[in-house]
C-alpha cells in the first residue's frame, strides 16, 4: 500500500496551492462556457418556437408534445419540461428587442444575457416578462457584481431598479 508523501518544502507547498487555484479557475471557466452554450441553445429554441408559430401551428398541447418528443430523443437531458420550454420562448421574446438595437449596445446586452445563469433568467422572466428593461438592469448588475440568485432576488424585492436603475 502506498503511503502519501508529506513534503513540507515551502516552494512545493506554494506550488500545490497555486495548482489548486488554477484548477478551480479552469473549472469555473468551463462551467461558464457550458452555461453560455446552453443559453445560446435555449435562445435558438425560443427563436424557433416563435418563428415557426409553433403554438398556433401545432396546437394547445404543443409544449407538452415537444417536451415528450425531446425527452424521448434525449433521455439524459433534464431541461425539456413543458414549463422550461415556455421559459425558453419567453427568454427569446423578452430580450430580442434589445439585441436588435445599435451594435455596441446589442453586443453588451448579449454578453450580459449569455453570462447570466439560467436560474437567474427564470426568476427575471417570472418577475419582468412585460418589463424587459428592468430584467436587463438586474442582469447587468448580476454580471458586474457576481450576484447569486438569492442576492438577485433580494435586490429585486428591495426595488433596486426603482431606486437606482432609471
């Protein structure tokens, strides 16, 4: 049986600490990239639902049927509930007007949108579907300040937008 080596050399310990830090930073970067790609997929699925006029075209049970078909084709995926599919549609609809304005503003909006976790977006869609300017304010603040969903929720409840955002 191998016994772990206990090296007390300061340079070695400093190096191990640095390796651990770099490893954690790589994990965070990977998670952010995965989140960004998933959000882009959700955006494109929402766009497809709108462009195809899917609810009108395929009826009142469209989200339920699409959910079933996507889950059947992707049994390990957990993101295809009817409710989440509706969130994807609303995600696209809510932010679309802000991605079509001047290029510099649109680039910043997209960067912020795709840097914010999905759970944050669901909260913002629930609160501000008809007030996307408020959602964008909170998204930007989340990106700048690194807010968790609970912190975001607290700032929404304390009406930060009304106090600062206008």
